[in-house]
């Protein structure tokens, strides 16, 4: 696209769309070839003639090109097998009218639409469906980033990756940033709409805390901005999972100021190197450190040192500081001396170069690598938890034993506090604010294919999650939407969908904000067109 500032359609096109909306009638789902053929004809006939849609349509009849488009943004190889349900069509939209036509025609033909931006959904819900037939609206062509340094803002289309966003900001300024995630290949659409976070969260909060406007196609095919969609819907798409409410085309975000030099570090400690003492101290101070400082812990099982056959737990302390190393070392000496951080551990760079460091790339790597949209792909399982009070020391020691027993699953501890504790829990749909010490991500990656291997590794991850039950939040046991976890339960989108969603994942993801999301959903999409296996339901009639 030539610009990320969303351009409203011309008057003639608005009339064209209005006529199309008026003629749209819902129909029951059908899987026969005639319905799918009719759907394609509907797309062609209802799209803007000035922007032909046919070149954006891929079906299995297109052979290799269909497979290439489908697989290009499948990040979790568990969902790229011969038995994985496939879409009957992929629409790689090139123009807003293509998105509007997709919504209207899908409603007319009773078809389910999945919306994919970067494909990082851990459970593949943006490109796999339990309903058949379904198609994918793929947003990867909508990836322009328009940075306005004079107003400290940027319009970002939802098909862009975080790497593309960071690169475009750095092109314009060395002292501006956007507080989002550390993985450059994550798509903006899912990341922002689910309440994405990064290593500046203790200073600036989440992505959604900096969204100033948005442009969205609603269930009636209308193109809406913040003013025309209203504050309720604008609230919902900033942390409630926008795919339940419409198709967000772009977000306008407020940028933040950073110094010319920031500091990163990575320090490893095994159990034999007093990791237990350091982790124990971390859990008491990490949420109370200077707001400019973020220290993440990654826990993995590795071979013990000394050439033996034993296994041990290794903790990696990965830090980011919004400032120079001298001030960082002063803070660490005062508040967290147990880590033993030294000047030699510190890497001072520009903010954009710190993105490379956090991606485990050499800081000498040209920043153009951030424009690479192709990530490493693997088979994986993720889960999440929130911790409200420190884990007793004997609890940590029992955790190490459990991890060594299970071998595969690792854990990531992400500290809260700072700005995260200052923003009200209902300011956005993301409710996990004050009262949380840190968030846990459970992670398992493997390369070997096969259903039996996948079942075993998923089960190992579940066992570690179950072990942690006494140490994490309760009533509800909270979870993070962007660490999508189908184990929490699914919504079959039937008559009991509200109760089904509330009991399984709804309150865990959104706590007290769930019912407000349901009220908004019922108002803006009463027919539950925008749905997936863990979407926001409508109230029962």
C-alpha cells in the first residue's frame, strides 16, 4: 500500500458498498462446490472494479501457489500436516474493498472467515478451523508504516511485522520507539489487539496503552475510525482480540522517547552457580526495580558442567535498561547485587540495535534484517500463568527437580511492576495489571514430526503447568490471550456459547472485563460472524 493513513473510499464506492450491504442476506453454511464457486463470484462482483480482486484469490486448484501462500505464515508446524484442516480459499487482500467484499460475501454464503496477520497464533486459530468450510483473509499485503516524528505518532497497518515497524521508526529517529514485543517477525494485528508487551513494559506499559486511533471494517462492511466506531468498540479492540469484532486495517500509535544509548545484558547461572539464590532474590525485587529496568529469566534444562551425564537447570537473566551502563550498574549494585552484573556483561547500543541483541543476533548485523518476514519455524506448545507472591525457596527447589524430570519444557518469567501497576485493570480489556509480580510463559519446542511426539511433548508441558498450580493465581487462574492456549477450553459457538466461553477461557483471559466485551460483541456483531474457537461470544437471546 502507498500509505498507512487509511484512505476513505470515494463517494461512488461508498454508494457501491451501501447497495451491497443492503442486498446481503445470511445463509446457512454449506460445503458443496457450488457454494464455494458462488462465493468467488460474489467476491469478484462486489469488489471495487478499480482494484480487481481475482489476483488475490488462491484455491487448492492453484496448486503450488496456494500451498506457498498457506504455509508462508504458519509458524507452528504442528498445524502444517496432511491432516490439518485446510481453507477452501485464501484471500490475500490488496485493497480495503477486498476486505469489505470478503466480509459481505462470507455472510451471504454462511462461511467462516479466519483473519491472519503474522501467523504467530500459538494454536493456529488464525489459519485453522474446526468449522468447514472456511477461508483465510490474509493481511500480509497491508504492511505499510507511516511515521510522523513531529507528532510522535505512526499509522501501522496490521499486516506489518514488529521488525518492519521498528526499522521504519529508526529510519526517522534514533530517539523514538514503540513499546512492543521482542520478536521481529510477530504480526502487528494479533500482537496489538491482544495486549502485546515487550521489554519496556515496566516503563511504558503495553502496546494497547499507546493506541490513539484505528481503522476497522465491521460486520456490515463499513469502514470505521475511532470516532465513527465509538469508544466501546475502540476499547474492545485494544486487548480484547480484535478478530472477535471486525477486521482492523491499521492502528495509530503514540511513540515513546528513548535515549540515544540503552543497555542490554545476558547473564547465565546454573544451579551449581547459585541460580537458586539469584532467582529467589529476583522474585522479591524484579517488580520493584527502577522502572527503566526490565530483567527477564529464562529457565531451561541443560547438561551439567564437568563432563558428567547429569542434568541441571540454567537460568538466563536477560536485561534491558533505558539508559547507560553506568547508571544500570549503580542500580544493580544497590538493589540486585546477587546477580553480580559486571561492566563486561553490559552492551550499550542504540534502541534499534538492542532489538538485534534481544533477537540473539550480533549487534553488528545490518538492521535491514528486521525487514525479513521469514521466522524460524518449529513445533511448539505454550501456556501462561501469573504469580501474585514469591515462590518459597523449597518450592523453587522442587520446581528444579520437576523440570529435570520432565526435561523438555522451559519457563520464562517476565517481571511486572512499574507502569503496569499504575494503569487501571479496566482501562483496556487486558486486566493483568497491579498485584502481579510476574507472568510465566511455559514453552516447549521440538523438531521431530508425528502425532505421538506432539502428544507426548504437549503432555510434558501440561504436567509442568499442573505442578505450578499452588504457586500461581487462583479464582480465576489467569492467562494471557496472546499466549493462546486451547487447553483452557473452546467455544463451539452454539446456543450455550456464552456460558461455555465464560467457564473455560473468558474470565481467565479477561477477568472482570469479560462481560463488557460480551456486551460490546452482542451490540456490534449480534450474529457472531467474527468468531473462532476462543472468540468473544454474544449473550444468549
